[in-house]
C-alpha cells in the first residue's frame, strides 16, 4: 500500500503524474525506456495490480486524484 499526501493543487498534479506513471508500469508492463516489464513481481498473471494506492489531498478537493480513481481500480481518494 502506498499513500500520497499533497498540500495543494500543484502537489496534487505532480503526485497524479507519478501515480499515472506507476500504474502504467504496473498494469501495462511499461518502463521509461519503452521496454517490457511484465515479469514484474507487482503484476499478477491476470494483470491485476497488487499495489493499493491511497491519495490524501490536505488542501482542496484533489480533483487530479479523483480523475485517476476513475481510471484505475487501485487508486482510492481519502477525504
């Protein structure tokens, strides 16, 4: 389980970019070089993510996180 905390819109956006990149790596088996990482221990045979991500925006509504929660089933917005 990974928790992202942010203190405003800018930090929400940066964290959302990190979460998106992490999920692309975990779900799609991509890395920054474009190589295949499907043998990663974080991805099961059914391509179901084994890492739960929680996001807690300390200021504001966390709209950047909420967009990701709609896109990925492993992202939960707290608060």
